[in-house]
C-alpha cells in the first residue's frame, strides 16, 4: 500500500470534499481517501498494483475538480555535481485542462491558489460595485421607465460572471448525480433572476434582480474571508519550513563551496561556523561545539557536540566550528518529519468531523425538498406567486451547510497550527478532540513552566578565604569571554550585583568541561568535571533539585584542578 497526498483545487464547500472522497473510494485499488476542505488536500491510500497517481488525478478531474500530486524534489548525484530532478507524472487530459501543469518543478497548486484568490477578490469588488447600487436603486428611488432595464444590466454580470462558479459546481455535481452547496445558490439566485427577467416583458409586475446579486456578493465575500482564514492557519507550516537555512557549505575535493540546501546529498561533508544554522541531519566528524536544539527539544541549554555526535537540521551552532557528514537530507530530516506530522494532523478527521460530513452529505437534498414544500405551501394558502418564490429562494440560500462542514476542519487546522508555532505537536485531530476530556497534565519543565533561560540560584564557599562575592567575581571574570548560556547566567548575576570584573589572562575554553584562566598570580578553572562533583559536599543535593553545579577550582598552569574553592548553582527558574 502507498499513501499519496494531493492538492485539490476547485472545491467550493464541504459537500465538494465529500463528493470527491466518495468518488475516490469507488476507484479500483483505493483503500481509503480523506479529502479535507479546509486544507484543500486529499490523502489517498492505494494499492500500486491496481492504481497510480495518474488514475487518482483522472478521477478527481472527471468529478469536476483539479488535483496535483505533491512534488517531491529528490537530490541526485550526477557527474560529480548535484542536480535536481523533478518527478511528476500527470495524465494528458489533466494537463490539457490546466496549462500550468506543463511547467515541471513549480508548485502548481500554490500558483493556482494565488490566482484563485486574486480572481475571487476581483469578483467580490465588482459584484459589490454592481449589486449595492442595484439595491439602492430599488430602495431609494421611485419607479421610472428604465428602472427595470438598469437593474437587469447591473445584475446580469453578477449572476453569470461572478456567479459562474456556482453553475460550474452544480454541473459537476449533476454529472455524478449529487447536489452540493453550489446547487442551492445556483437554484435560488437563478429563480429570482429569471422571474425578474419576465418583468422586462411585462409578464409579471415585480422583479428581484437585486436579491440574486446581493446574495452572490455576500456568498463570495464569505468565501474570500474563508480563504484568508485558511491561508493564515497554514502559516505554521510555512514558518516551520522557513527554519531551514537556504544554503550549506560543503567540502568537496578539499575545497569549501556554498551550494543551495536542495543540492546537498547524503555523504557530503558540511562545515558549520559559529552562529550558523546546521543545514541537514548528520554525524560530527571533526570539531567541538555546543548546539542550540531548543527548536526540536524545548531545552534551553545547548548540547555539547564532539566527534560522533548527531546533529539536526535547523538547529543553531553556538560556538566552535563543526564538520559533519550528512546522513539525512530533504524529506528525511527530523524537521521535515515534524512538518509532515503537522500537515497530517491538519488534514486528519476528528470523529465529530466525520459526523458533520455525513450530515452535510444529506443536507442539500433535504433543503431542496423543504424549499419546494415552502413554495407549494404558500401558493396553497393563497399567497402570490412572487411571495412564494421569495420564501423558497430564502430557504435555498440561507440553509447553507458550509458552516457545518467547515467549522471542524478549520478548528483542527488552526489548533494544530497554533500548537506547532508554540512548539506543541499534536498527533492528529482525534487527539486534539480528546484534549477536552483531559483531567491530569504532565508538563515538560524547560521553557514550559520555566523561563527557558538559566539564572544563578546558589553561591556556596568551600574555602574560608573565599567569600561568596569573591567566588562570583572570579567566576564571572573567567566566564565573561564565553558564549555558553551557563556562563551568561553567571555574568548576568555579577552585573546585577555590580560585581567588578578582574582582568583574565591565559584564557582557554575546554569543550564540554569548562574554562581556564589566570587572575593575578593564581590560575583558576570553573566547570563541572564529573570526577570531582560527587566528592564535593552539597553538589549532589543541588543536582537533585534540578540545578547545574559549576565548581570553581584553584588550578595550575596546565588547567589541572587542584582545590575546590566554591560552587555556583544555575537553574532554569519558574515563570
């Protein structure tokens, strides 16, 4: 079984997604299909022996919509350099229907969505410019000779140009014997429009040109606002994608060359300088440094990296240069997997959404029946034909199931997206729905209930000749040149206490251990060497409290720790 993700274009309401889902599920070889109206994506699980991407796209096209398989860019090594290969297989009829699909390597779905947004905005503006004057003409002016003709001229472009998509959606539904939201709008506004056309020829007295025009304008405005909301909800994915650097420095034939990140292949040697982002996942082969992995783990303290350590794309190299061998690139990196999880969560269905979709599927036919009954009932009780028509049209256009079909997927999309922005990954829609029943929460401490920034909590003297102030002065002076967060915490404490900084000579940072330097005639070392920590009174107690103990030693010129003189404890404090 293979799972494919397709961008769907042309859906106008929740009923459209249900229609596509049903057609896909009837396609031979398709095991399951989930079409999400909010994300405009279809996730299809199919047997490759019976079905392929072309067949799935053809099914969607035949239903009256457009489908685009997700384009995955695969890096390929060719003749000593890297090239991009864009693999995209499309059926000829689908390509013919959409000329943009003949442009390999472009995100066709994104381009089409941008075009649709511009077109929808134009339709809203033009419709408003025509329908509101029509409404004003009806409500504010007395009858005059050409009033009906002017209303006809104002309403016709709105009905057939701006409202064209409703007729297209209706025809798509009729081809597969299904009714949708477009059917309701098309039936309601057409009834009002053609009844009004009859008034041009004196067949009836009343006309309702402005009703259809205003209804189409407001429905289009709602769809435009809905499209904006969906676009904002998907910003979380774009922000995650933006975490990756655009280029990488690779070492090839002994030379450093900067290339686009898409051209990095597994096995490349990559060099990362201090302050730069790590471009892809890999294993360190040379160098010592610390890496800020908070965007992955939430931990505020950098992780020490030496030869053999794993590094991850989009994390930040704090200080020291690293050379590492790329092991995972493109869609295989940890960040790409996180993005995939968020996308899958946004496209997944909660149990309540499946119920809403089932209701929406039968809602439209029921509304049409109710509208017919309403029309007949008013005629039966003696009301005028025009009154009965307006009542039936009102039922058709007001009873829109879009809110029902859109509310749940939009809530899921916004919820998972906001969670991703704040570093909370939600597995799927069902997990999000079940959070309302949670009664016990276990929090990860760092950065959640804590500040995410280390601060000095304790200063203890281990030698009578070293007061707390002196321990802080020496420690802060030693740590001042360092960029490590623990060092920054000690320096910040010294500044808060207005402690003077002494001049340090022979400074040396020892990766993963601490810093060494000479103040006056004495050498000092500060760090947390494991072979000394347990033997020093009080250190184990501090560590049991979740604090990091930094031990200050009197040292010799070779940076060998001789005598512990003080302890400084650093911790991530509660917010």
